[in-house]
C-alpha cells in the first residue's frame, strides 16, 4: 500500500514546534478526536502526539475526518501504536525516508523505536502494550500479537542511547497507576501476568534510556508520578481516554517542558 508523500520538512512533524499537545486514547472516536484537535490549537499547540489506541482499523472515514480538522487548524499529528490497533493494516504501510509512516499528509505513525530531535530535546517513540481483555477478543481480528514490546526490540532501541522524552502507550513497572487493581478485577491471572511482564520489559528499556519525562496512555487515568530509580528519576504522566473531559485526555506543554522537569534527575 502506498501512502501519501511526506510534506516539505518545514511543514511536517519533524519541524521543531513551540508548543506540543499530548493526548491519550481515542479508540477511533472521530468526533472526540476532532474536538481535541480544536482545543489543542486554541491552546497554541503546533503539533499533537497521540499516545496510542488511536485508530483501531484506520478507516478512511476516521483518517479523512481527522485530516480535515488538522488542515483547518494547521496542525500535524504523530501517534505511537497502542494495543487496540489493527497492526496488520498499519504495518503494511511503507515507512518513508524520514522514518515515519504517512497515513495522511498530516497524520503520521511514529514507529516503535523512532527517534527525533526538536531543538535540544531528544525524543523516543515506543508504542505497544498487552491487551488485558484479549479473552474477549479474537486474534488477528480484534487483537494482534505485534502489540507486545519484545526483548529484542528493547535491546535495539536501547543501543541508540538516551533520550529526554519517551512517548509510550504502556507505563513501565515501578509506577503506581491510580485504580489499577480495581480495573483488573475479573480478568484471567495469566493475562494480568502478561500485562505485568510487558511493563517489566518497558521498564528495562527505561532503565537504559533514562528519560527526564515519559508520557503514556492505556490506563485511562490522568495522573502524574515520579519513577525514582536511584541513579535517575523520571516524571511520568498518564493521560485519559475519549468520553472523558478533554482536560483528562489532552495537555499542552511548551517544548522546553516536553523532556525536562524540576523533579527529574539524570544519571549522576
């Protein structure tokens, strides 16, 4: 499948922004996504990073509708993949020379392990998570095995060195997620174990990348915490989902705060 051509560098995702919007799960909810984009632009965001569970089947209706809103507001949207995405459909699209997948001119996928720099901020995209509800889904139809962050992917991503900001769908182990125990009630123990293993795998990567800030979705909670690993400290922000108030789902920060925080600490 051939995607749309990349835009000129001065108009695309890799252009250094002044203000960045970050949004949690939309679950292919077009009307909600359009509203978030409008709010982001009203807050003077130049670009929006979506933290996964973005488009599920990536229908033309969804992508064209978002593209129209992005054109109206002159914004670019880049997303990491969540666990509720059609990986077969997403990954059949080619990666352009700049390392991005163009689903539309203004909608780009940030492949797992993709790195870029905005000004002095080094950024890293690491999507994926375990579908805790896979017992209710069908493999290859409503969940896909590519969702899981693999150990070999961790090794390859870590080999490229540190980053200031990580953009994930999942949250690394060692961070207390609000109401997580309640949200897991009724799911099979083996799937809870699988979800925990994925968080452990992501934590192994975070221990090597040591970002000052990590942004994620997946758990449908807006919160902020600090992962204190001793040798480093990472400020972790979780974002909410569609159907919640937009202030739960989306925040806008100046570029200087995207990968830096007074509570973070680099390796000493």
